[in-house]
C-alpha cells in the first residue's frame, strides 16, 4: 500500500497519508480532513486483524458515484464547493493557505516569499504601524509548519499582547496556542505529564517576554526551546534604558545563538532614535550585522541585509502593491482648543510660578538633584493640566506619606514625560512629588496644600477643558464616528467618562460610554471592549494602558487626545489603535485637543508634536523621537522655565532657535533622513506585484476566494433549512438566527457550530470586518461544519440530500452529450533532501461521452453552472448518468486523454512551484510534482443537448 491509496479499516474507507515512521500508518477519513487523521501501528493492526478482521488495514478503492441518487446541476455544484473548501493540503505553492481563514493581500506575502529563500529564516519585519505584521509573521509560521520544518513555535511578546496573539493564531491560522505567563503557568503545569515542562509539552506557545526573561523561568525555556521564535515589539528587546530591556535582549540573544533556529523579529520602530540599538537588533539575525556601518553600506552588504529585512511605509505599499488604491484609512488630523476658566487659570498660574521657582532655584545643585527638580516640576504641571481631579488626588496622596524614590534611581525619571519599565502605570506620579517635598521649606509645603485646596474647589462646570471635550465628542458622534478619548491619568479618565455619559445621554439615548484604565485587568479590559462593540454608538475613555495591545479598529474610527502625550511615539501608538489595516471606515479622525493659553501644551506642540507631524507628512511614516536623549526633557524644561517668562496673555511664546530645541530637531531630522534611506533600500522593490498577485489568484482557483465561501455558505444554509438574511443596516453583513425555533430543523452537526447567543449572529465574508460582525473564512468552524455535513451526506447514499454526486440536465450550452467529472487528484511533491509531501485539489474537467475529446478545466468549469432548459424524467437521468459512468471507467483504465490531462495539470503545478522559487531567487533542484493514479471521482454531471441543437 502506497501513500495516497485508498484503504479499509474499521468498516470505513480512508486515505493513506505519507508519514515519517514506516511502522505507523496515518489514515484520513475519505470524506474528512487531515484534522481527523488517526495513527495505526502497522504490526499491531496485522496482529489484531487475525481475530478482528475490521482492525486490519487492507487495500480498497474509492467508491464510484451511484446513478440512482441523481439530481440537478446545483446539487453537484454544491458538492464541488464543499469538496474544495475541505481541502487542507492544497496543490498550490503556498501549502499553508488551505489552513488559514484569512486571505492575505499581495503585499503581505512579501515577507513570506523572503522567508522561503532563507534557511534558517532570520527576518526583521519593520513595516509601518498597522499594516498587518502579525498576519505576515503568522503566515510564515503556518507555512513552515505545513512544510514540516517546525513542530514547536513560540511568540515572545509584551504581556498585554499575549491574548491578542493567541486569538489571531487560533482564529485566523488554526494554530492552537497556550498563553504562558504569571497568571497561567500554574494551570498549564497541572495538565503536564510527568517529567515534562510547559515549554516542551505545548507545541504552540504565546509567552510573556517579561515573565520568561527572568532567570528562574528562562533556564527552563532555554533547556529545549522551539525551532521557531517570533519576537513582537522587538525594539523593546534591545539594550537600552532599564534592566528590563537588558534582560529581554539577553534572552533573545541566547535564542539567536543557535544557528538553525528560525527567528522573526517584528517592530514598527526598529531605530527608536538609537542607531546602536538598531545594529543590536540586526545582530540577532546575523552577528556580523552588528559591526556594519549602516550609513555606509556598499552594494554587496546592502544586498545581503536586504535578504533579512523588509521595511515599508504605507506609501510604499499603496504605490507599489495596491496601485494607488488605499487599503488603509485616511487619517484626518483636527485641532480643537479651549481657554482656561478663571478658577482653573488661577490654579495653573500659581502652580506654574511655584514650579518655575523650584526649577530655577535649584540650578546650583548637583546635576542629578537639579534634574530631579526638573522632572518633579514637569510631573506636577502635567497632573494639574490633565484635570482638577488628577491634580487634587496627586496632592492629597502626597500627604499620605508614601515612601520617596530611593537615592540613585532618580535618573529613571528623565523619562517622566513617558511611562517606562520602572514606572509603567497611569496613576499620578506621587513619588516624584514626595521626592520634591523633601527639599521644601515649611512655607513651600503650606503653599502646596493651598494648591491642593484650589484644585478641589474647581467644579466641572468651571472646567472649560471638560466642557469643550463634550462638544468635540458630540460633533464626532453626529458625524458618524465612534471615538476613543485618551487621557494620561486614571483619575482624569474616570472624571471625563462620568461627565461624557451624563452630558451626552439625552442627545444620544443609544450611547454607551466605557472607561478603561490600568486598574482593570487585561482580561477584563478585553471582555469589556468586546461588550462595548455591540452598542450602536460608543465612546471609550482610556489611559495609555490601552494604547498598545488591544486593536480597536473594528469598533472605533476616531481618537481624541484629551491629554496631549509628551512623546510623539505615544501619540502614534494611540492613533495606530484605530488607523490600521482592518479599519472599515475610509477615514479616521484624530483630534489633538489643547489649551490656547496653556504653556505646557504650547511647548509640547511646538517642540515635539508639530515636528513629528511634519516629518510624518514628508516621509509618509512616523519616525520615533530620540527618546533616550536627555535633550528631549531638557528642551521642554528650558522652553517652559528658562527661555521666556509667561506674558499677561497666559500663552508662552516659543522660538524654535533656542540651542537645545534646535539641537533636538537637528538630531530628529538626521534620524528621519536615515529612516527614509533605510526604507527606500529595504522596501523590497525586487519582488514584482503582478507576480505575487498571480500566485495568489492561482491559489484562489484551487482553494476558493472569499466570494466562493460566501456563495457556498448562503446556498448551503438555504439547503439545510437555516434562514439567513442580509442586515439592511450594514453592507456585507448577514444575520444568522440563534433561537431554538429557527434552528429546530437544522441538522445537529451544523447547529453545534452556531454560537449560542440571545441576538442573531452577525457574519460577514469581507475583510476589513464590519463592526460587530464575525468574519467567516474557509476554515471557520461553521463553514467547515456546513461543508463536511453536505459532503458526507452526498456519500451516504441517502435520498433527497442537498448535495449529490450525480446530476443530469438538458441545456443549449453543449452540442453533444457531455459529462463533467469532479475529480480529486492527489499529487506527491518531491523535494531534494526533504520527505515527499501530499497535495490535493478538486478538479472540474469533462469530455464528450463516447469520444476521446476532453475539455480542459478552463472549458469545463463554466459548464458546471449552466442553467437547465426543460426537465428530464428521473429514469432517463439515471440511464444517461449510468452510461457516462461506464464511459468514465473506460477512460480511467486507458492511457488516454484523462491521464494526459492529469499529467498536464501536474506539470502546471510543478511550474507554479518552480516559478515561486525563481521569484524569490532560490535554486530549483530535484523538484517534481507526480500524480497518483487513479484520481478520486467525487461526482458527475451529464449535460444533454437540447433536441435540434
């Protein structure tokens, strides 16, 4: 018995699959998929077969269609659709596509094609924010898995991304992953067999890099690490500020030292403003890259590096890969302003004067103490300008006597303007205020308490910043936007959410307002966001705990920066939550909200945000601020406290030619030029879009595209008695009933795949996915359940099935009696130095009955959908199908046209595999596609010409 042959075991027929162990037989049900494979030990089967014949694996043959179960063309067409959607080992150059439930865009195939020419795969994917790097990396992982090159893989990512990665791998790529972190490891360990660790037992893992980086966990992980490692947010795993980054880098560096390990690094900001960090990142791919001068690469080095790096802006993708037609939303930046009320201005002016005095009076102190005053003053100003509540809470907490920051750790607060590993949260930075107070006199302490009282006295109706935000959000809702309102502190977010809900409820009765902060666990955040998505109108008020990790493009299409971030990198991350691939809206609106008479906002806008926006417009992508450079904070401090005193108007004039600010902008411009050069060199212009698109279309022909899935599901639901209707409120969305009455007549196998819920299930077949709808790809459990049910029903021999193996119609589209055969050929893909692989397809071909004239698949496939003219009596249908089947048996036994056709198809597939390899620049040696004979005959449709034609 050879692989791909039909065998009989336990009273049913199976397909024998190729396997690595000759003593173990891998059997796939005749009407199933490789998800249902069972392993049978050859010797044990033979021994049991002496006493229990059904336990012996014996040769069999594919059952021919039964002419007694004849129906119409639609029933045979449905069988073809079901058979095609059940293919897993598709006969295409991309073996993974039969296993995924997402149709990648051509540009997303570029990293995969680069990976296929590397052994091992060492790749840095540095595409722009929101273009789909997760999809690009998971495609590579699934392809390597299907080719048998990896059997264990791990994704290392920040803890807030773990659940998202697990969901993406399972739902879109059908890789069953477990999350390994502090909250899950104990539960995973309880399921382990004796003597095994979590890291070696579970084949697909999503691991919190901050959990596994510590020595107590790292040691176990590195004892037997997986063959493939994906590192997300890889810029955070390079040496830099803080011990945490160093530990991450050491972990990834040790993984990279194994010469055969596949390693994929993902980041939208590979430079992060630090050239040395970028070289360290590239050094993980190849140690020699770390020594190269990236600003002065010769052609040979640039060509070597280009094999390991893909770095494209959205502009690159639109021009080169999408023909100028955007698959991303247009970002519309809008400015909105407010003017401080009299009570709020009084608070600000007194705090500003207090901070200015503290900063200027400390200039004679030692450097680290002087900087501490800077950072403390900035933190206090930030609290005050965020909201009266955050100011009052921060000052009140200061009175509780919290422990001050230990001496020697103050340098970490050079980044007070941006959360760091040591200070990641969204609570008011009380320790800074404690540290500042250690050096205050009694009058100064009394002054701080007076400031606290001033903050507590400001009522919401005296807060123009709050009332202006209500107007901004109201306008967005009226324009059809669902916004995310970003705040810096928890107390501000809760304050804003309370008042938005109260003020907007009358105008928008169907509005839901949700507040999410760092006080809510990651799991609860995701659950609350999913619940909010179902609301007709929605506003999410959040702190920056949500600016990374949870993608919000499916439910939100606008952002409001209630508190301007002081780091442009954070601003880009916030807006990137909604402005990304998968956003259904053609336009997303980004409202930058600032005070006209607020010198803090003025300094941040002029020093940082406006410069960042200018670079983004010029370059077409975001360039990170050089965040590790103390010039950033120093420029803000000098702009606020030294260069100019505040005039009577309250606004702070700012000349951008101050030395510190000029130096910062010059360094930033240098980074932008370097980024532009890098993206120009590594945008992968060598790969031609038309070549990639051709292979994607060829894959669609074998496996079916999203339109094929839609057509099958809608017709199949009709056939099984499931009333699906289109949602009139949302284009491309259908409603599936979930109530017991509507599902009473639906077969149980299909009914089990419908989620239980109180309201109709909203489904779609398009991507980006409309809000609140679930995407149905070819591997979605519901699609699989429908296809498998109809396929098995057709082979059951039962009468009156929706899909049948035999059909006959009368039509004017043919001149002679013609039969269409639904064949399932199997091929052996032979590759040098690798075990052979099995590949399949469902092929529609045909011939003129009782002749040797065969139709090509291109000629035969359109005839499968012709409209019948007139009816044929049941007995006549059976007779002509029986005659066609006899003629088909003759062709299967002869070395004639059918064999030539299958051989020709094998040569086409072989050429497709070779073409892919030539496209990616690899050598083609020893590659063959050999068909097994005979092919399975799934079904037959006979076309009888109209008399007189």
